[in-house]
C-alpha cells in the first residue's frame, strides 16, 4: 500500500510535502534509541514524540512515514527537516492503539 | 585485505545513558556511556581537569556485525550520533553539509572527548561501517547519509546539530 492510499483510508492529516512510496510494516515507539535499533526500512512509525531527534533517527532507518498520534503537532523546524528527507509526516487525533487497529484492519502489520 | 561487501546488522546492543560532563577549569567537555540504572553525577578531579555533571540522556550503543564474513566493527568509541545543522564553510563538517544534494544529511559520530587532546576520535573502520550500514537502508531512495568523525568539527561544543538521544519522554501526556 502506498502512503497516499493509506492517508485516504485512515483520514490522516499530512503536515508536509512527502515522497509517496510503498509502506511495508509498522513500528510503534516513543524512544529514538529504540527506533534506531529496531524500526525497519519503509515502515510506518507511530509515535507521540514531536522532536527533531525523531526525524534524525527515522531518516537513518529509512522509515517511509511518521504518524504522530493524539493530535500532537511538531514545530516548524521538525516539519522542515522531515520534508528535506522526503519522510511523510502526519497527525492523527486517535491514540496509538486505536490507530494501530485501523492499520491491522487494512492488512498492515 | 577484506574484499567482502559487508552486510552489516546491529549487535551487542547496550541501553544506558549518554552522560555529558564539563571542566570548570578549561571549559572542555567529556561524554561517556553509562549502563548504570542511574547515571553518575559526581564531580571529580582528573589531572588538570575538574569535571562536573552537565546532563544525561537515555541512549543506546551498538556494534555492527557482517552477516557474510562475520567481521565485527566495534563502535565502543562512538558515544552518539548528531545530525549536523552546521553551514560554516570554514568547518569541514559545515562544508560537507553545504555540498550535499537535496535530502542527503550529514551525521557526526561523537567520541568521548570533544577536545581531542591525543588526536584520537572515532576509528576510520567504524566510520566506514556506519556509512555502509545506514546507506544500505537508503538505497534507491535518491538520498544518502554521510557519517563523519567529530574531530572534523571546528568546535564540536559549539556545533549546531541534533544529537540522537531520548528527549521529551517526561512531556508525554
């Protein structure tokens, strides 16, 4: 499934210009030390975090997109960095569990 | 000479704290990795330095091992990675940042002693392995990362960048 299709099916709000690409898995974490060691290439990263370190780590593992849950919003410099890397940055008003359930209903794991 | 086209994966994961200390006397900074449950905060004298605790951040250390040949690239001398925001053309890191094409980013591998009194920094083998490992993830995406040792910074203490450490955990509601 491509990012744009996922956005449409889950009602995610895009907050940057991203490079549309296939997503291949899901990883949930609020710790960059965990993300950098465990998240996989082309994954959807679900998190509560909004800081720049998150993008720096997501770039190293080549995550496809980041979904920030519970309506939290990153600052402009975080959005700008995500745009530079092509990583899609999205927000959802849902909590982590509810959003993750949506993904499993769409066949993503 | 090893001709293997290494397929690195992370091994020897250690979770702990990146502890940063400063010297009251000369302003130097020191960092080390502590696997203790609570990071040490004691002040102490060491030669001409008098170190004091500046802060600590939850972090992780790892080595890289090659699936193909079994070689291990030890990264004990890497205390952290910093995404560089430097754009100073007179700094080697800043010059590299300015040379990158859109989407490609420069990361600085941080060693223990920012003043490099003995001229030592992260090993060239470690830097090469980190570049190979992270760029393997990015193949086909039209961008790359460049990992460089912190000795290339004019002043790592004044360098602009984002260190990859766990921050903001206490702000999560």
